[in-house]
C-alpha cells in the first residue's frame, strides 16, 4: 500500500509549535468574522462541514479507511437532535448531547460491521450502510420523509446564550468547531494516533508487533463518527432543519471531496477544503446541475494532478507539516 | 399467487441487471484493481445511447443492443487510456475517488440536458413472426401471464453472463486475462500486450453495463440518475458475493434479485433495504463474502 501522506514520523516539538501558531491564526480570523460583514450563516455552515471533514479525515487520512457513508452520522445526529429539540422540547445542550450520542451508537454498530473488510470493500460497505439508513429515514414517521423536520427552535444554551441571535450562535458554533478540532489534533498526535498511522502504513506489521488492529480501527471509526455527529447536531441550530439531503450518498461524496481538496491526512486541509467547497456551492448556486459537474471535475483533477490537496501541496512546498 | 409470480419475475429482471453489473465490476476489479464507481453512470449511458439511436437516427432496439455497448465501451476505453491508467501503483482509494468524479460529471451533464424525469423507450414490435409482434405483448403460461419482453431480458442476460463466464474461464484469451490478473509482469515478458488487454477489459466491463442499460430502457424508462442508486445496491451485491469468482457474481446477482422480489411480495416496506440487510448479515457470519477470497 502506498502512503497517502508524508507524515510517517512522530511530530516534532517545532512542528507542533508551528501548527499551534497556524491554529491560533485560524481561531483569530474566525473570531473576527462577525465584524467583517461576511455573511455569518455561510461561515457557520462551513464550520460545521469543516468539523465533519476533519472527523472524516481522522479515519481516512490517519487510519487509511475511506468511509463513503459519513453523511449517515451527520444526518442521524441531525434528525435525533432536531426531534429532541422540537418534539420533546429539550434544552439545546441536551439536544446536542442526544444527537452526538445517537451518532456514537450508530458508529459502534456500523463500525463493528464495516471494519470486517478492508480497502475498497470497506468503502462499499459504508456506502451501502448509509444507503440502508437513507431508506429507513425515508420511511420512518419521525423524520417526516421528504419534508424533513423543519422550524426547529434554537432556544437558550445553558439558560444563558440566546441561540436565536446570529452572533451568539456564531460563537457557540465556533467554540464547538475549535473544541472538536483540538480534540482531533490531540488524537492524531497521541500514542493511539501513532498506532493508527502504523496500521495505515502496514497493517500486517502492526499486527505482528502485537497490536489488535481491529480494535484500533473500530475506536477510530467510533471517534470519527461521533465527532461527525457532533457537527451534525451543531448544524441543526444553524440550518434549523434536518432533511434527507444530509443522509444522501451525494453528501458523503461532498465530505470526501472537501477533505480531498484540502488534503488527505493534513491537519488543516479539511477546514480549507470545506470552506472552498461551501463557497463554491454558494457562488455557483445559480448554475443548477453544473455544480455537480464541477464537483466531478474537481474530483478528477485532484486525483490526477494534485493528490496532496491544497494544504498538502503548500506543506510540501515549505517542507512543513500542516 | 399471480402477484407472487409477477414479483418473482421483477426480481429475476433486477437480478439480471445486478448480475450483468457486478460481473463487469468483478472483471474490471480483477484486471485494474479499481472499483468502478462510474459503472452506474455508464449503464445509464447505454440506455441513453439506445434512446438517441432510435430518436435521432431511427435505429431500433436490435441494432442498439449491439451498437450501444460498443459505443459506450469505446468511451470507457478512452476513459481508461486518458485517466485510469495513471493510477497504477497508487492506493485503491484513488481509483474509487476518480471514478466517483467521472460518475458525477456524466450524470450531471445528462441531468442538465434531460432533467430528472424519465424518457419513454418502446418495446420493439418487430420481427413479426407468427402471432408475435416483436417482443411486445405476452403469453399466458397457465399459472401466470408472462410479458414477453421481461422473459426476454432474463433469458438474454443469462446467456450473456454465461458467455462472459465462458470467455474468461474457458478460452485462450480468458487464460491470458486471468494470468495477467495474477502476474502482469510475467505475462508481459511472454510478449502479451498487457496494457492493451487492461484497456479491452475495461471496455468489456463497461460494455456489459451499457448492455444492461439498453435492456432496462423499455422497462425502467431512460433517466439520468437510473444508475446512481442502482450502483450502490450492486456494491452491496459485490460485497455479499465477493469479486473472486465470475460464476459467483452471476449467481449472487440473480439470487439477490429474486430475494428482493420475494420481499416485495411478503413485506414490501423492506424491499428497498433487504439487500443491504443481507449484506450486514453476511458480513457478520462470513466476512470474506460468500465466494470471495480475503481482500
């Protein structure tokens, strides 16, 4: 198996310091968005997808497992959060917990099934599982089928933060994104993350060294699915709806595309990729189906010409890990 | 009972498409080590090719059955020459991503020009022999009414599947093919043009998909997204059957079609999901798939 990325060595203190500086710059830039006149809804949406892409990247970039069904975690968390908030009337914090927990349960089950096969079979299995869920949600009464769950109340987070105010909501989403991002960063650079990378590079060897690789892969899958679910729960407050779009295979494809454009196995790549793809959809919304064609062209171009992605190419150029 | 037989027939027809498509996927995977995500889009192109032949050139079904697979097959070979061949030696993931991108492009272009609704394609009404008007109409078999076209699809697909099996397992060309799957370098050293064989193999797999598309045109209408959901079911079929054996793909394809048909009769709510549920069960019991080797 050829390496997806260059980062086979453990991170050096210097590289970590540099990555922290980039992280700080990113956090500051995102924090001043409400004063720049940029449409906050766009950035919030991009942040949610950025977190999904980062979670997806944890699995593919560091574990070498290409899940083609990550939309199922996004959508499932969205549906459960939305249902809890609207029908049960729970407070926002509990809604987020319920959504994230539902994605976690789903990840345990689907992970247990799908890590039984490797490589492309794993991709096909995750895709088939997400399609199974799509049909279940299409028929289940609580999702309201094609209409989706709409008009979800945003409420008061911890009885303090009024999420119906765009600026407050923005900072809550930003805090959620940064928290999730740091958690993923911590996982990648932990001993667990190192074992994960070794499995990606050479699973037989990792097994011979005594690692129960299936357990590592399963834990990575659960972490990735749960974090994607957390992002899906946050997205409910931004979009105020939960619909079938978020469970469809084309959404899984978009998550893959964001990560690929930004750079598989790079720390910041998925964030950049998410912003690029969401911005593209925003600006090209008037072109109808040509957006699909353009996405396809980007896929092809990325695979054929710059497999490292935007951030990966930059990192390679400056010989840094980003 | 009538309804049961009717659903069984529908199941056999879907099974024919599963078999033709998973067969093509297996052949391509064997040679190129790529899972062809564009398979559904190429199946759709086969149906559209038949539609264009009829409406733009006045060329009917029987010729379309030959021309469409060749045209789409050549298109596939161009894809292989210009793009897929550059992936040799890279991780499997890139093949999946590249062909997914190709599928998005093809489907997007067709959706742009033809929307999402279906275009009709009539069942051929020639040759007229005896009381038959081509493949139109039906026969009363005593226990059920058999629309002739549907019976034709099942029988013809089965013949094509078996012919493909014979080509690969029993002929000299097939022997080269299987040898090149096992050890391309060695086969090249014997003077066989392996890259050309890879291209032809991709063309063959794609041609089978296009053929399935032509067959389905009169039944399912011609739609830009007709292959998009189908390919995911076919992936599940491939996971269940494994891609190690040609005959395995054929049998699994037909069997799952029949099971799906029976589900439509006994528990219609689950007919969309039954193949996926079976996939989960097979993975829990026998992770390598029914006929597959460990991957």
